[in-house]
């Protein structure tokens, strides 16, 4: 788990529940969209985690 995973996991769970509630009957296109959005979010999460760990000075 990354730093953001630990702090944002409850938010992820809430968003996943909302997504399932809204798109539960939508079919494969909603699943594909979810996968794409999840990959995009992972990219940004990795960038921010890198910035937090590598760029932020250690005191």
C-alpha cells in the first residue's frame, strides 16, 4: 500500500459502493470505464507518491 492508499482507503470504498449502485445494471461498458478510470487514478497516485517520498525533504 502506498501512503495515499492508507489515508484514502475509506474514500475508495465509498466511491466503489456509489459506482456499483449507479451502474450495477449498465453492463460491460461501465466495467470497462471503471477499469480505465482506475488506471488513470493509479498513474496520478504513483506520481504523487513519488513526489511525497522523493521530492519532499526528510527532516
